[in-house]
């Protein structure tokens, strides 16, 4: 999605990926609520079979998925890349707009291939400078780790269990409420991620979440169980917390993951980052029952002190390490990472293109060769 989207709306389009996830969570909560009273195998068979419908839709959609122009460039199929660009941008293949964008893609790829290779080991080379492959892979994997560290999947995986432990009746309804807030809040990110930028969104989003989590932990720990006022307060701040996540870290981590990698290792970098997301998803899903079970951790609302602390780490990480990529093409992101630091990245302005650089280098090489020939004849 990052490779085929125009830079002006790339963040909004990739945020749509997260929006579809939230719709799936809401539908799952509705189905679970509808089958919770069944005492036969239908209680789980219905929920499982519903997933086949969306798998069929996804499989069908793959046949209409456009190929990435950058993928064609990697394989030296420039004519196919031009046709793909024309189709995606709604322009004739011979238009100057398509020619200029294609020239930039080709020049960027040639530049990167002179500095790096595209193997798996190359993902971990380059040292710790901001533009190195290693730094970008660590950034992508840590972004996805931090998204899980916000504690959001504790809410979506164990909201029913959590609601019961704090004395809230009809826990399935609470699950539907939280997922509905998630669905309704995510579209706001379509506007915010392009207007406010990725970096600011992650910093302030994590700040909002950690405040909500510490409030939930304090209220739950200092009020008697069964207090209706306390239960209402907990639900309200859980919903506010989800609002902050859905408009910031939910889509923001995926948007940045698709933008920060250079073309030669982009697919591998995104794969490693996604693996990090699911690894930490598993870890949090695995340890949470031990934190919540009465016979073990029995933390109840105190578990939010953990999530609040990890969200504090998210704020620090976003402030010191996350660059601003708003309004830049993927090729300009590469140049920005070479020339500035994450904290100053929002001020960086594109001043040249890879196509111009490639043309300048080619011109210098031609001039050098032309000058070398008379010298050679003179020497003879």
C-alpha cells in the first residue's frame, strides 16, 4: 500500500488497513455476544465459520491487486513500471508526470544498489547511523513492539475477563462498546496522520494513553470493588484510551513501517517488523492470564500501571527515534534519513531528487571521459 499510494494521502490509505482490522474486531465481538448463550458446538463453530467469508473476499481481491511500480523497477522491467504508474495515477504512460516519477524511482534504486545489497544479512548492516539498514530494521521492529506495549490487546483479548474482575456485569457488552469506539475513532486518523504528522501523533498519542492507564490503575486500586461510580469511571477512561490508540499508534505504527525501509530490503524489513508485532502479541497474550488470575498475579486494575509504564517508554522512543515522514515520497524519506536526525526531521525540506543526482553524476562521468581522450592522444 505504501508503494502504490500517492505521497499526499499515503498515510490515510495505509491507515485504512488498521480501520479494516477494527471492523473485524467489532464483528467478532458481535458474533461472540450473539453465541455466548449457546450450549452446543455452535458457540464456537459459528464464530469460526464466519471467518471463511472474509477469507474468500480477501482471496478474490488479490486478483485485482495492482502491481507495485517499485517492484517492477527492482526487476528492471521499466516499461511495466511505467504502465503500473499510469494506471495508479490515472495518467497516460507517456505523460511527463509518469516519466518524472519513474525516473526518480529508477535513479533511487540505482543509487541504493551502489550502497547496499538486498539479502537478509544486509538488513542488519550499516551500523547505527540514522540511514543505515540496521537502524531502520530496529526502528521498524521496535515500533511494532511498542504498539503491543501500549496494552491495547489486553483490552481486546481480555476485556470480558477484566470487566468481571472489577465487578462489571454483562462483560460481552463492554467488549462490544470498546470495539465500537475503536471503529469509530480510527477514521479520524485518516485526517490527523496527514495534518499533524506521524511523529507528533505517536508522541501525543502515547502521552494520552499513559495518562488514561495510570488513572484506571489509581481509581481501580483506591476504590472499593462493586462501586458503580468507579466502574463507570473505568469504562470511560478505557474508551478514551482506545480513542487515543485508534487515532495514533494503531495506524501510525503500520504507516511508518511501510515508509522507512529502502527499496532493496523493503519487503524483508516489513516482514521482520510484522514478525515483531506478532511475537509481542503472543508474549502479551501469554503472560496476561498469569497477571490476572486470582491464584497467581491477581493484579486486577493494577495491571494498568504496567501498561502505563510501557507507554512512557513509547513516548521516549517516539521522541528520540521516530522521524517525520509526512508529505515525502518514499525516495525522499531515504534522503531525509541520510541528511538529518529524527528530532529535526520535521524541518527537513526536499532540495534535490535522485534523478537530478543521477543525471549530474552521469554528466560528470561523460565530461571526465571526454577530457581524458585528448590527454591520452597528447601523451601518445
